[in-house]
């Protein structure tokens, strides 16, 4: 930044009504006796001379010129608030990733029945006492004469399968349920599904759809609904 000679600075300050105190030990003449100004300094001095002439000719314009020289703090503050990118770095917000699909089904197969139930998340992928009792009650209602029952789990995702998408899960579950269905010996076995996260209607369109085990464990209305669906099936 170029500085003005002391004489011109003094004239500008005098014209604006600003008192100036000169220290006695400051060599004012030393600055004035320096070498010839550079072209940039000449331009600065010429601009300062024009400003001094304007001040001398019209003292009433001092306040206006002061407003031009001094930035408007309010405007600067409003501009900064209206354009956050001018004062803060561009930081992109992280996008929320989709929660991976995880579930466990337990299936019970008798001679004439296939029952598949999705376990609640809080069960940790295993049947516990209360859920075991619910599944046994459902199977007993669907197949009163069942003697030998085979229980198996299906856990998703499956180790070794890189594709963990919803479509891949349905395809794997389709293959597993059809294999379990083939283990029944009846020509027209009963199929009952109690799931919450996944829709298995595309696999077995004629299956009985029951409330999930999580609902059956806490809701008497869900139990009444399930018993009603199974009674209708037994009558048919």
C-alpha cells in the first residue's frame, strides 16, 4: 500500500477537520527529501491532490466523501449473512446412508404345514421362551395332528453373498422357502407367514398372512386377528 507525503496527508486531515499532532523528534523533512516517486506513487499523489481540491472547494462534501472512503459496516454485515459462502468454507453435509437389511426367519415344517415367522430385532436372531411358545401355538392351530416338526433358521445377510440388496434378499428367501415347502408331504400344504420387514406375497400369493411375532407378543388384538384368520382357513 502506497503512503502519501506528510504535507498531502496533513492537508487531507485539515480539510476533514481532524487535528494532527506532530512529534518533535520525527524528521518530517526526511520523507519530503526522498528520491523521485515511482509511477504508482505519482498516481496516488494525483488522486490525493484531486481529493484535496474537492475538499477545499466544497467543505460540505466532507461527510459524503468520508462515507465513500469508509465502508458501510451494516452493509458488510448483511452481505456476509446473506451469502454464507463468502465467510465460511464450502462444507457438504454428509448424506444419510440407507440402513442395511437384516432379519431372521424361523420356519417350522410338518407333514401338511409350512410356518415362517420373522423374529423381532430384540430377539438377537434366536427363539426365546415367549416366542417359542407363540410359534408352537400357531403351528398347533394350523396343524393339530402334527407329530414331527422340523425347525430351521434363515439369517440375512448370508455370508459369502456380496449383494445385500432387498432384491437379493427376496431371491434367497424365495429359494429357501420353496425348499422348505418341498419338504412337506401333503399335496396341498398350509402356508402361513408372519413377517414385518419384508413382503412375501410375490413368493406365496395364497399364503395366510398373520401379524408378526413382535405384535403377537404384546397385542391381544393381534392374537385375536391371527386366530380368526386360522379358523377361517380350517373351515375352508
